C-alpha cells in the first residue's frame, strides 16, 4: 500500500500545486486570454483539484508520463499546444513536491511561498461561489500579460529606456516607432 499523506501534508500539497500552476506562464496566458473559453479560469481550478486527486489517490504507482499526459491533455483542451518543455518541468516539480510531502518535508512549497511570483497569480480553488478575481479592467490586461512573460529570462537586469513623449506630425497624427528601433534611431 502506498504511503499516505498526513492532513497537514495534504493541505501543503494542495497549496503547492496552486502556487506552481500559478507560476506556469503558459497556463496563465491561457487563463488571462480565455483561450479555452469563458470558463478557462474555472477549468484551471478544476485542474488543480484533478492533479491533487491524482497524486493522493492510492494506486499501484505514480508515473510522471501519466501526469505529463494529464497536463498536456488539459492544455490542448484550452487550444494551447506546449512545446517548450514546461509540461515536463511542471510534472517533475509536482512529483518532487508530492514525494517531499510524503516525507513531511515542505521545503519546496516554502520556497514557492517565499518567492514573489512575477504575475502575483495563484490558482485558488473557490468553494461555494464564483471567483470574482477575474474582473480586471482593460488597462490592467496589458500589465498582467507583461508580468506573465517576465520569466522568459530575457534581459531581466537590463536597464529600461526612458519613455519619450509622443511625437505629433504636421497633420496631427501621432508617430509611433517600433520597439525594435527605439534604441538605434536618434
């Protein structure tokens, strides 16, 4: 019979799953852009429960490729094909987290809790009601997309160029330069 999680370990594992999925940029983009439809956020919350249930349900053994298939099938259901290796990374981290929780070691979950997520997202399971957290203004959507993409490792420490005032031509049109050419033109 497989080892059982203590109630404290089960709660820690559930929290860790939500934290880890909340930091998965591909899933966060799918949620924010509703690539799976209007109920994408609720489906992501259900994924958290499904993963938790899969990890705690006694079976002959837990195999990482089954978890990868679960994650891949879910992302495909959101019309999102993932080829960047993040499914395998998330599955591996979930398996490690589960093993640590079985041993009473919550270090990886503690590190996730301590680290500041770039998009300040966590998938939380809401019981008995609707989640009102997805009511964002249209101006906040651009910021949240930028936040979700900050973990790409691209020039995180590079200084940001100052934003110049918009230039207006003789006809009253605002001239917009491309981001690619901002630093090379005078």
